[in-house]
C-alpha cells in the first residue's frame, strides 16, 4: 500500500452528497467531452475512481472504463450505481496496481494524484500510467496550482471556502510540499460542526512534466480547465495531457 490515506465507510457514504455540485451536469459536461475525445474509440482507465463521479457517466457515454480505487468503501458506493461487468474496478493503489490490457487513456481528476504523499510514489504513478497505455495513448491529470502566492510571510493557511454550512482552509508546508485540507462542516441546524482533514503532496506543473519524462511520456497539451481555456500565470488549476510515443 502507498502512503495515501484510506477513505472510511462514513466518508464514502456521504461523499456524493457533499460533492453534489461537482457531479452536476454543468461541471461534468466539459469534463466528459474532454476525456471522451482523448479516449476516442479506445478504453479508458481511471486512477482513484472513487464513487464513480466521472467514470460512471463516461461509461454511460459509451467509453469503456476500468477503475483502480484504494478504498473498498468508495468502490462499494460505486458498485451500487453500476455492475462489475459494465465497469470493472480493481481495489489497490494507483502507483503499483495493474489491470489487464492496454488503454487509449489513463486519467486522474480532482487533484487525486496529491493523495500520494511522496515524490517517489507520484513518479511511480506516472510509470504505472505509461505501462497501461498503448502506443500513442494519453495520460490526463487535473490538478490545482499550489496557492503559495496567497501566503504572505509568516502565514501558513489559505481559505478556499467560507460559506454558511462549510469552512475550508489549507495549511501548507513549502519545505515538504505537504498541504493539509481542513474542513468544518455543519451537519444539522443545531450549530454543531464536523471537523475533517486530509493530507496531500502538491506538485508544480514543471515537476509533473519531469515525472512524465521519467516515465517516457511527452507533454502534449496543458489548459486551465476542461473547456480548454489557456493556462496562464493566474490559472488556479490545470488539465495536463502527456502522450506515450507511438
């Protein structure tokens, strides 16, 4: 097992409800269109498929999808939506777990490569993607740009959501490149909040490009979002696509 933190049953059971906005048609439509175009007439492999927020509708769109997921609880939620024959899922980590066959596309969405907490594991994730790709296949990663520009000297926390039912802020360790995402979520109307946090290893686009080169992949495209907007110095995230030489 890699250093990724395991999702518990309770977290998996409430994941879809808490991420309902990310599962909306407005958010998913450009994501699915982007990935379907990359997959073409081939198969797609999703690393850290979770509850199937992207993988299930991509399969329903006609793209054959296979998943790898570390948390059995997350995979169990996915299995309530779609059967194993239609969308197979292997339980294991995305840095070392192998599934049969070759793929036109391997993809990672919603910052999940940061679940691997060491640089070595992230390098192995790229290598694992390359092993699964057919010649000419592509590896796509959605990842936020580390928010270090928002940190004045002496400050270690950056808020990312301040709303009626949720307070979220990240604390960053620039030496170890570790980001801790902290959440305070109001569960009911009695004023009580549930606290949760998760650890991530953030990486810059240039660092990912080097990981790709180590794995034998070449940068093909980098954009700011699933709609294909140009990636600039002000972009808060990027979608990067690397290609395995034919």
